[in-house]
């Protein structure tokens, strides 16, 4: 193999290696972020316990949390969602 062929091969391989290395570094960075986010998440049982013991939610229940449900039902019956439903039905 001549020196010219070696240089051409080297010139061809260097950008490919740098590109693959850069992609690997970006993937590792994203995996680290995902791992950190997963470490900060709580389990379903912890979430259920927090909801049961939350004083703010107790206050909401006492003040009429059912009004929130009524508001969403009223929004469902408003003209624009009704128009979308009727236009999407055959």
C-alpha cells in the first residue's frame, strides 16, 4: 500500500470515527439525564400514600371538589366540542 492510499484511507476514516464518537457522547449524555430523572421519580405506592395524606387535597374535598367535575362536563357540552363530535361522526 502506498503512502497516498494510506493517507486517503485515513482521511476517509477520521470523519466517520469522529461522527460516531460524537453520536455516542450525545447518546450517553441523554441516558444520564434519563437516569437522573428516573431516580427522582416516586413509585405509584408512594404517590398514593402522599395523595391520601395530603392536607391540601383534604381541603379541596371539603370545599366541593365535585364542582371541578361539573365544570369539565359543562365544557364537554359546549358548542365547539359538540361541533367537533358531530363532524367526526359518519
